[in-house]
C-alpha cells in the first residue's frame, strides 16, 4: 500500500479584533469536528494574546503558519507587502496542504489588471493588500474560497448612510461588489440580507448562501460568556459597588443617519438618574466616540464610564438594562435575557425590531426614561423567537448554527 496523502487543512486569515469575533466560533466548531485548522493575520495585525485565540490554542489541531505570523509583525509596511506576495503564499499553501480558505466579508479580486507586465509585477509585489495576495494565491491553486459574514444586519433600508447612498447613485443604483463573486461561497446570516446583495450589490445568486449567525448562536455565547465573564469593569460580581442599576449604552456610529443632538440629550438625562451608566464605544476608532468636552459634561452629571476596551459581552453580562441603536451586539443582550431598549427616534434608519420584536421600542426621550425606570422594577421581556429565527438561525428550523457552518465547510455542501 502506498503512503496516504497529507490531511487537507482549512486556513483562516484573521484581520482585527472585530473580525476575529465572528470567525472564532466557526473555527471552534471545526476543531471539535476534528478538522485541521491553520491561521495567520492580515497586514500588521497580531492577536496572539487575544483570549479567543488563546482559547482556540487549547486544541491540538489549531496552529499558526509561523512564517506568516513573523511577516505580519514586521514594522515596515512596504517590506510586509514585499514578503506577502502571491508567489510565496502559493508555496506556503502547497506546503501546508490547504484545501479551503476562509476569510471575513470584504473585497474579492479586482477584475482589471495593469496593462504592462512589469507594472503588474510591481503592483503585486508592493501595492496589493495582504488580503488580495492571499486570495490570489488561493485562487491560482483552485483552493475553495469561503467568505463569512461580519455581524448581523439589523437595518431594513440598504443605504444606511450618506456614503452608501452616494456610491449607489454613482453606480446606477447598486453597490459595485461584483468582485465578491470570486468566492465559491459568500455567506450571509439571514436571507433578507442575502437577497438585498443579489438585488443591489451585483452578487451572483450562485455564490450567495444563508447559514445563520455563528457569533450570536446560543452555543457560542455560552462559551464566550465563560471566556470574558470575569473581565468586566465591575469585577466578578457583575454589579456596581453601591448596587445601583447598571445601564449600558452602545454609542452608535454617528454617520449612520443618527441625530447626535438628541442622543446627547438622552445621555445627559440618563446620567442624572440614580444609575451607573456605561457608554460603550465601537472598537473601530473614529466612528462612535464623543468629543472630549461632551465626555466631561456627562461625567459631571453622574456616575458615567466611557469604555472602549472591555469586551462587549462582559459589559452585557454585568448590565441590568441595555440601550442600543442598531448594533448587532444587542443580540448578545437578547440571548442573555437582558432587557434591550431601542430609542428609534434617534436615527432615521429602519430596523427589523419593529417587525420582529425582542426589544422595547421607544419613540421619544420621555418614553426612553420611563422605560428605564419601569424595567428596573422587573416585568416580562418581549418575545424573541421571531427575531432569533430570522436573524440568528437563518430562517430554518434547526438552531444548531455552528454545526451547520462546520458541516458546510467540511462537506462542501452549499
């Protein structure tokens, strides 16, 4: 009998902390199934001390491709791009028997090429991004390409901000996302989002699939709660020292059609209540922060904490009430049986909550403050079954989302 060939390996390319948040649960389930998973990072990203990566490292069948990790740590961006070229990556993929390449949402491969061979070589060696180089190498080797969703889209309207509306207007009413069709499978958490990409973003139906949300599945939230449950700003007990109610407000991305003045007014009124108010900023810099003078004003009104670095799920676990304006992180609170108040009057986007429920909808500042006071006294939470069925389970009967992801990736079922 001849020697058996090396086992096929699934490769994950991580980007940043937010990106990892949605890919790690899929890796976890693949590792449980016995699959061999290797990984690296894009550009200068390195998350070797991230608790989620450390958790995955407890599995023997999870390991990095060390030369790529070394390259990702190089300070010079030009040297990183020179070394992260498709020729080197092709050799590395062959050496590691990569059969499937998994990455999070983003661009695919450009359809146009520079006209001259030398310019093409320069572009590939010095200017193309790490993501593009990895995708090109995988495509050249006919490695299966899978793109997994980032978050869950809660918005009913497609043009969620002025930038998206402008790009669509410049491209005949659609987003120019046809480069995503290079993937063998481009995954969405729910069917409505998939259909909108097919209709308004030039997505080919043959590559689009709905698998549900791995990040917000019950199985993964349970594990994530154990990983981060003790790392919050109020310590292991999960309560403020003086036992006042903890109200968590997820600061919105200001460019997403948000009324900043009305939002600041609500925050000021909340700060004056007998509560501990946590204002959680988005992990991406520059999209949800308050100005320094705004922070100072709010901090003078009451017990207010501004937080960027504490994992959101840790803050949710410690909170008594959550206020959110459309971030998918509110699904953590819903799954963990925390009351979620949605102040719809603070923006002009349309969210799925109005059709699917699961949150307390308020239409003005007075209602918002009244609900904060009412919720503190207990009461029945809104039914969440319709929302979870549509957004987390992908509209199918089975709720084992992680198993669905694992089976689809390993068995190549689409």
